[in-house]
C-alpha cells in the first residue's frame, strides 16, 4: 500500500463534510479499538462550564437570509436529506434542523448555517 503524505491527509480533512468526518472517526474507533474522548484533564476543567450549559440542544433555523441556496446546501450537508426535503425544510420556518444533539455538535451546526447566511437559534 502506498504511504500517504501528511499534506494529502490534511487536504482530505479540509474538504470532507461533517458526515464524512464522523464516519471516518467511527471507522478509526472500530479498526483500532479506541475512542475519540477528551482527555481527563480537559473534562475536569470543563466540568463547571458543562453544569451551566445544557447537555443536549435543539438547533432551529429561524431565517434564511439573502442566500437561500447556500442555506439549502448547508441543510442538506448537515441532515443528509435530499434536495427537495432540504428545500421544504428551509421553506417552512422555523425549522428544527437537529434535535437533542450534544451542545458541541449544536454549536458546529449553528456555525455552518450562519456561514451560509442563515439565522439560527440554539436551545
């Protein structure tokens, strides 16, 4: 098997979608019998902050903004829905994009949608 250069791996990671990266992490965990968990020191340091923030959140799309096509593309990437389903979701606002997801994932989804020009609410 040919060895991949670090640059090739980093280039792939930059271009991969969140769903592809999630699948990659799961495959690595299964192949090497490891978990992608935060180090204990980080968990202990964040314990106080975690108590204040909710464990699971719901990400709701409240406004599409001027770039509706970009928002539909972002919704498709986040949810894995087809074009018609994603457009239908974007047309019926407010729309729950992700429900009961970890706060970190909710923040990433919010960031993605805001980058596409949408207004998002996380509860």
